[in-house]
C-alpha cells in the first residue's frame, strides 16, 4: 500500500523531465513592501518584535485545516483572517484592482507566472524560509517559477471525475461520462463541472484528444460546442461545494479536484460528513495536474509576518496535518512520511496519480499571447 509514494516521486521526475517548459518572461522585481524582511532573521529565527498583529490570507475554499490558524496564533500571537476564492482569475482580478487588503495568496502554477509578470507578488526571502528544505526537490523549480523566486508549493493535485459507486458500479473511465448526451441525460441535473476557465475547457479538449493548452481556433470552437451542448444537462458549474453535493447525494458524478473527492469521501472536519461511496478517477483521455503555491502580495504591509506564516506551513507536522484534513497532495516530502495509512490507501485507490496515470496528465501553461480561454469561457457562461 506504500507503493504509490516511490512511484509517484519517480513519475514526477519523469514528468518534469519531459514536460514542456515554456520560456516565460522573467518576473520583474517589484519594490519591497513596508515591513520588508531584513537580515535580522537570517538564521531562520523569528524576530517576534517584527510580527504584525494580523495577517490576511486569501486562499481557495476548503483548503486549510482551521486548527492550523489557531496554532499559528497561539505560537506567534498573529491572528490569521481567511477569505476564500474558487478561481485564480477571480483572485487575480481582486489583487490587480489594488488595495485588496490581503497579504498572502495561493495562485496555481500558470497564475504564479501571470502574477509575477505583472509585479503583483514579491520575490521571497529564502533566509526566512528554512523549512523549504523539507520540500520534495522534484516539485520545486517548476516551469512556472524557476528557482521559486516568487512562490513556494502549497499543495498539488489532479482534476478528474468524482462519482458515486452506487450509481456507477462499473466505475467511470472516460470524459464521455460528462460529455456524451446519451449518457448524461440519465443524470440530468445531478452533475456539475468545475467553474473554471482552464479546467472545464481543458476537460473538453482532453475529451477531444487535444492538449489542454491547445489554442488552435478550430479545436477551441469544438470544445466550446461541447460545453454548450452539455450545459442544459448540468446542475451547475461548481468549484465551491461540489464536495458537499457529492457527499449528500445531490450529485452522482462531477468534474472535481482530487481533494474535493477525498473530502466528499471522508467528510471535512466539522463542516460535513463524508460518503464512502464517492470515488475518483482520471479518465483515459487524460486531465490536468496542477500545483497551488504560497505567494506574498506586493501590497502587503506585513511581508515579514507572511514569511513566518509560510515557513510555519512548511513545517512537516503542520503540512501533514493540513494534508490529512484537506486531502490534497503535499509537496513536502517530510510531511508525506507522516501521513496516515488511511489517506495513503485512498491515494492508492486513484485519488492520487501513480506512474501509469501520470503519463496522461498535463500542466496548464500561461499563454500571454492569447485570451482564448477567457473568451471561450465568457461565451459558454453567457449562453
Ligand atoms: C480547493 C481548491 C483546489 C485548488 N477547493 C485547485 N487548483
């Protein structure tokens, strides 16, 4: 049952070796913010006199164990206020508008590139992040932020299909289960797609046998047509509570992130209870692998405190507890060693990639030359 870990590590090496690493413009280095980290804490020790009273954290929904925020407050006297979002583009729009009030955000891979290129996030002071030593080196230094200049990995995962095995006793193996009209009419109104301009068009492109980064106009038109044809059958585009709706039985199947599926299976703390019939699969046509990353906003007046918080989140015991709670995959190798057999068993049942699955996964890449995905999504959502 431990099998998935070495395989996964190996597979990730393969993926990074053969993955397309687009040349992206180097991030501009924005001016330091007001409490810019200084050399005072170069040892990695925290200078408590420099800590702010409060930190504003803008993170994805259902993406942190709330007890970790309590622990951080107990240990450092800093209260972390959490606001949530469900799509990179919403978060970036808010930050771009200025004065968001947030210190820290969690952009996915391609969104780190966008934010760095626009000078929305600041280079990190690695002397304040000694716990980076616990990270899996295969998940550092990725194409979207070489050298981890502007971000450190938080969690990673995959986007596939969550389903209720009572309704699909033979399992699910293709995106056809979400796109083929003959199949989806049987569960009309009881399934959802991720409300996300890269995810749902990406799934449609994979079903069509294309790359999820494909911007060929004919392929995008075909993906758009597929999504529009699917729309009358959908309960909703849903990235926010698909976990709850799968667990309650309101949905029988859904396009979902792997951790949402684990949450639907296991339940989530005091939030909702799980349903052990919820399973997860990566369709044979392939799908997305992604990683979300901690980054500090240029506007943050509390950059020092934000570094201390990021370093805290990279502590293996904290990262392991967080991973157990939210069910995604930890890029922290020393945290992975601390995970329970229960979650490792779920990973091995398809909630995490193995060496075979990883061959059909693809990362989303930012393409600054086109707004094709935003345009397509605007059309589909407006239908
Ligand atoms: C958790 C969000 C997972 C992030 N609700 C997908 N990139």
